[in-house]
C-alpha cells in the first residue's frame, strides 16, 4: 500500500510530490524585485520565484523570498512551487488544491525612504477554505497580478510558528514599518513531513501580531508495503536456513530535503537524487534446533544475539540526520525548515522505546516432546538508505525483534504396516461313489426365490 506517490516528470524535470490533487516541486530561479541599496538599513533583497516553463510548466509561486544581502540567489536558493494535479481530489467535495487570491492587502511601501526604486509588499487575501503561504512584492505601488501567487487548500497545510525576523526596515526612513518572518513547522506527527515553503511573511511593524497565522505544507511519508516473509517449516530432523527475501518488506520514500547526504550538497541532491529510499528487509534467521530421541519430553535452551547496535544507529543518524523513534528537522532556512517523523510500524519503536539500544542476548527455552524435532527462528530487519541511482548513502544497520519468536516442529512419520489377512483352509471334496455307480444322485433342491413385497407407504 502506498500512501501517496511521486509523479514522474519528463526528462530534465524533477519528479513532483503529489499530495491529493496538489503537486509540489522546487525552483532555483528568481527575478530580483527590489533591494535595500542606498538605504540605511540591514542589507536585503526581495525575489520573485520564476519556475522555468520548460521544466516546471504550470507551476506557481506560493509567495516571494526575502534574502539577507544583495548577492544573486539564482542557483543558490530553493523555494517551493506548486500546481494543480491532472487528477481531481479523492474527495470531490474538497475542490481544487490551488486558487488565485481574491484580493491583496497592502502591508508596506517604501514611500518616504531614500530608495531609488519603488517597492510595495502585499498580503494575498485567500478564498474561503484556502490560506496564503507568503507575501508578494511589487516593483511599484500597485497591486500585484493575481497570477503572481496561488493560495493552498486549508487541509493541505498546518499552522506553524514563526522564526526570528529575517529582516526589518529600521533605518529606511519609510513612513511605514515592516518586518519579514519565516514559518517554523510544528513537531511532525508520526509518518508525516511538515515543510515550510521558503517564502517570507511580512507584518506591519516590528512585532509579530499574536493572532496572525503562518503555515507549512503537510505531507505524509509514502510507505510501500510488500508481503512479509513466510514462516519457515521444519521438514526434517535437520533444518535448512530460510531463503533470503527477494524484495524489501517496507520502503519509505523520503524527499531530498529531509536527508543530509555526506557526498552531495542540497542543490546536488535536488538535481541528482530528488528522492531517497529507506528500505527495511525482514527475514527469519535460525536460532537453533533440537532432535529429542528419547521417550520423554526434554528441555532445550539457546541464546540468540541481537543485531541492533547503538553505535550503528547513532552513526546512521549522524550521517543522514534521520531519526528512529523521534522527529528530525533542520534549523537552517536554506534549503528549508522542516520536521519529519517515520511511522512507528516502519521503525519498530515508539517515541520512548529503548529496544533499539538493547543489545542483551535473547534466552530461548523450548520443551520438545519425545521423538520429535523443533527449529527456533527470530525475525531480523535490515535497514539501508539508497539514493535515486541505487547507491547506498551510508552503512546499513539491523534490528532483531525479540517478540517474533517462531517455533516449527517436525514429527517423523511412522512406517506404514501392511496387514495380510489369513486365508481359510480349502474344504475337502467328498465323492459319493455309490450314487455314482448305482443310480444318479438326487437333484439338488432349487433355491427358494424371495417373495416380492410392496414397501411403498
């Protein structure tokens, strides 16, 4: 079962993430709208995302970007863009994933400052049931185009906190004041990713209003589940090792921004490995076997080592940032602020579970009936993280499920005993010689035929 699937894109395009009828992708191309050159304020520039029509046809920005400094961010910064999927929502009552704003509300303009170029910053007013994820800039004092941004359906986002202000206009001399903020995603629920879009939200003044909400995108981690390995059967007195599985039992598909790749930069991940596969492969391993040749029950004992090692898991987390039994996140706005948490069924541990740190061997005791054989098995899960091209990101690690004990018993078949019935002795034949010589023997009486009876009711 796959909770949601990435949508394959034509050659040269990065696969999109599909959430219901919303497609999410990323752009590194921007148009500079305005910067603070000539103003006595903290250096900053405002940029409008411009997804390339040949690579991202039909994609819209969710807001503009505020960057500290005047340097060119093209090819260096990443921001979310979105478009409507070709297929409608699974729930027809929900409607489209994206809508254009109904109007814009002015937040700030540079009137009174010494800027050589005009700038105004606007808040999109979303239709009912939709939210705006970012503010929009205009290089004059007129409202932006309604095609400059799209609002997202409310069930596809989650309310978020805000970061420290990324920029404010203190010292600009403008008649109005403004501060720019980023969304900070909340703690992710199990099996989910909360992603800040990379846009900025402008507030009038330098203090954030208490009742103003900002949002992050909400998506689930897609999990593919394949059939679990069949429990092994003991078919003789000596067991054989179960066959290795030919496919992973679980596959979690993680977007590039959730992974710290030791060999690739974030932008190289976006272009070269937009998705990572975290695979879990379950298999039965033989713990021990016994053949009780005596005529009474016997007790047998084995010791099964656990595969989990705290050092292996810590090394994996250090190299990739992925946590087991807890959320993982980044505190850096570039490329994104996000929070993520794997499904508990996939990781085999609850939030506060310590089984992953338990390396104590497992004692197994079995009572074997007379003249019978048994084999004892446990399930071991092997994890590995792969790039899009199939290369491993770092060393894998394993986990032994102490609750997966499986016992298979073999009872030898008893040899089949063939019983031959005794034959009755043949009767001796007596010949009446007198009847033969003197006169014919009396004929035998004819057998009496049964009388027909009507048994019908």
